[in-house]
């Protein structure tokens, strides 16, 4: 019977291959889009602030080059039609103009994007905000511009979690769990403690966070609501618990438990707090993260003698961990790209330095994406185009980021040290 | 029950075979009017300067005269090198022997050929317009391919772009769709013969394949 099907398939094949004209595109440009951003009309102070924030948002993506403000031309409009030729001469692809509308208790922006090549308005949109939330307004607008030009959702309006450590004059540390905008501005303290806080993790809805706090003397995982500040420990066991990671449906946490003196991965069902053991190994198993669909988890294990990345398929009844990193003697802290087409992780290269690396499933080599020497804790933005990670500069921990499209940036230095960033989901 | 099952299996098989034969024949007839893969090679663009329709008109009237003007031909031939001479002579002989029906069939072949070249000329224009508009994302996996199907109006305006095969990479797929959006209109469609448009360029498939 199989042979018969094969025969039919062979007979059918030539018919399927006929049809429409088929053209192949093999070359494209890798240059960023060139955009001219006219400062928005309205209050000049607000306009300047907006312009700065949006400019930085767009440059950080690595997909835009924004024309210097000094080089901007006056926007000529004749008979309601923009004069495109000047902008074409400047080599621009797009032009962005906008107006700030400040009306009773609300601050709105209406903006327009013009395609210089098509000589046409490609977007006209409005963002509603409140006066003391200019940053948010700017981020929404830059996400609108980004999406309209690239077709991909922007992440300027997403947020970051990270841990801040400051030392006072007597060298006692204070640890703070911080929340900030994707550009590091607008910092808020979620928790302050004299004991270490580590491994912050976002709930997929962006309304709660999980983290490890040593406030009771041992590592314990807490869940905290951002708005109310209400928090609770997820398990009352005496064992050390660490590295929480939220499942994409928000119903489970994967954790590392040191229950029998050895670190193993467990999955905790939040509804009734039942634990399921996922690994059983003499070596350390930790740093679990979920796949975007929630059917697999990645973790780091020392079972081969060096830290390597393993994958568990949760759809199977008794899943067996599959090793997925093979290059070098140290691969850890892995997380999936949003489309599950690859992983981002920390890799120690042959020169002994730690870098952030990317491995696509379909490729049999890794791509090293950073070049500092102590890069750690990468966290991937929800659109998969940016990664934030920890760096060491003059022995101080800081946060840096890069986009897969080639941009690199550092987050503004806070007081003290900053580490373990976690990028939220889309928040709108 | 077993017999019944076998009967069903046999009839299914027979149905499939008949369907396949029918489609196969249908397909071979259709094959004459449809084109297969054209791979973009920028060098091919130069092909458009050769005007095949003129060639076909020039070549054929000369042929009956070859006997009469042989003297002139020889003097011409001397200019060429020997190998070229031989080739030309053998070609000439072959042509003289061929009868009128052969010539006619050859003419129609040339016509098809010229249409082919016209298609490839327009195809090259489409390819270069899309290539100019395509911002290829960086740091994407190797070997990605995304296929789109475009519906185009006779004015050259793209009315729909449908992703028929995803590359699996959202940035790559989006850049392909975005490239087509940026092109929006193939402005040279207004000089394209209506029949050619109806036949070939109403719906086209485009493959983004940078490797």
C-alpha cells in the first residue's frame, strides 16, 4: 500500500510543480532604515523630551538610523501634499511628523509617517496619555513607528526587572528589586532587603513577579504583585528553593529545589501548590526556563562534568533530558527565542571569557554576540530582536543590551551595582 | 469483512490512479502555457537588449538566397577563421536541406523563445525592484526561505501578498512582506502586453532565498 501511495505521489508531482511564474530574490540590503524625525509640534520642552526618548528607542533597535537634528529640513507642504524630493535627496526612507495635543488632563500625540520612496503617508495614528507619563507616551509612539516600518511589534513600552546592590560607608549591602522602562529610566523599587535578592522573573501577564530572597536565611521563592506590593512565599518547605520561571500560561512555576542535598528541577502548580519532580540526577540541575509554547523547558546541568544546556519535552510521560549544547566547557542560563527557533545563553569561549551566544536549532554552530569578558544572565525581549544582559565594568556590574540587528547599548548607570535583568512580556 | 475492505482498498487505489492519470494529462497540456523556475541572476538583465523578434525576421528571408549569393558568402567567409567557417558551412547546409514545414516550426519556436525572453525581462525588473526594497535582517539563521504569492493588477499595483511558505523566522518573513509593501506598484506594467499580463503576471510567486 505504501508503494502505491508513493506511486500516486510521483504521478501527481509534476502537476503540482506547474503553475504560476516563480521568481527568486537572493539579495537584499542590510542597511538600517533611514528616518528623519521632525520634533513634534506643540510645547517645545515636551517635544524635545519626546524626541530624545523616541530617537533612542529607535536607534537601540539597530534597524534605524535617525537623521541628525541639525540636518533636518523644514517640512514643506503645498496643497496638503508633502514635498518629498528634498528628503529623497537626503537619502531618507521615512519621515515622521507629529503634534502634541495638550487638553484638559490628557496629553495626546498624533503622528504621521511618510514613505519618501512611495511619496505617500503610510501611517497616521494617535496615542493617548496623561501629562506626567511622557516617557510612556514616547515609548508607545516609537513602538508604533517601529511596527509600521518593520512590521514587527516594538518593545519600547515593555519593562525590565533587575537587582540593584548598594553598599553604605560600613560596607553593608542593601539589595533592591527594581522595575524600570525598557530604556532603564523610570526606576521603581519593588522590594528592598538587607539580604540578597536574586533571579527575578516576570509573570506572563506582567502584573506579578517571582524572585528569590534570602530574607529568612535560606533561598526562598516569593511571588509579588506589582501594583499592590502583596507578596508571599510559594513553598513553606525548609529546603533551599531558587531560580523560578513562569510558564507562559501563568499557571506553573519551574523551580530548583535542594531538597535532598542536590539541586533538581521541579514544576510547581500554583493553584494547589503541588510539586512535580522533573529531574533526578546526582549532578546539579538548575536555571530552568520555559519554551514560548510551554511544552518544553531548558535547564543547565553539570551531569556531563561541565555545565551544559539540556532540554526536557514536557509532552512526554517520562521526559528524558536531551543535551543541546556541545561547544566548549561552559554553557548556561539559556532561554528560548520567542519563536522557539533557537536559544540565547552564556558561553565560555576557548579564551576563557564569558559571552552571550545564540544557537539556532537549524544550525550546527553557535554565534557569539558580545565581546566583553564577563557577560552574564541574558534575557530576551518579547519580540526576539533584543537581549539584555549583565556586564562587568571596572569590577562593577552593569546592564547592557544588544539587538540582533547589530545595535549595542548600555543602560544608564544606577547607583551601586546592577545585575540579573529580566525582560517582561508585551504589556499592552 | 476482509473482502469488503480489500474491495474498498482496490477502488481507492483505482480512483487515485485514474485521478493521477487525468491530472497528469491535464498538466502536460497546461505545461505549455506555464513557466517554471527563473532564478535571479543580475547578469541576465543584459538579455533584454537582444531583440529576438527582429532576429527571427532577418534570419528567415536570407535562407532561400543562400545558393544564389554563394560567391559573396565565400568572400565573407574568408574573413572568419577556419573553425568558424566550418561551423557556418555545416549550419548552412543543414538549413538548405530543411523544408518549409521545418522552417515554420522553427519560426514558431523562435516566437515562443522571444516571449520567454520578454517574460524573463519583466521578471528581472520585478526581481530588481523587490531586491532594492528588501531590508534583509541580520543575525538570522542560514538557509531561510520564505515564499510569497502576489496578486497584481494590470496597472502593476500589488493587491495582495500572501505568505505561502514561512521561513520559520518572524523577522525574515516580515522583511519579505515589508519589501513587497515597499514596492507597492510595478510601474512598468503599463507597457506590458495585456495578453502577457493575463497569462503570466496576474499572480506570481516570489521566493526570498538569500543563500
